[in-house]
C-alpha cells in the first residue's frame, strides 16, 4: 500500500512538473514572439531612417547642383523618385 501511495505521489509530482514545464514553455514562446516583433519593428524603423537619410542626401546633392544620374548612383533612387523630392 505504501508503494502504491508513493507511486501516486510520484505521478502527481510528475504531472505538476509537466504542467510547470508547459507554462514555462508557453511563457518562453510568448517572450520569443515579443522579441521577434520588437526586432521586426526595429528593422522597419532602421529601414525608414536609412531611406530618410538617403532623401536628405539626394536633396542636398540637388541643392549643390549635382546631376540626376550621379544622385541615382549614390542613393539608389530612380530619376522619378529624385524629381519627386523637389516637389
């Protein structure tokens, strides 16, 4: 009888450990998802900042009288994108 009681206690303890592990896994998955979302937002912000920097560069180059072809090479913008900057 003691062996059965001990086994039941071990089973109950194991079930609790499994439940705790599942919760830890769920929490870790949520943290990972949150971190991935933050990383994606940071990437988008960095891409936007880079594009804004290129726009500023293109505008400054235009102010300095540089030709569209050179600005295209430096910024990677199309001629139309560069022309749209002066509107």
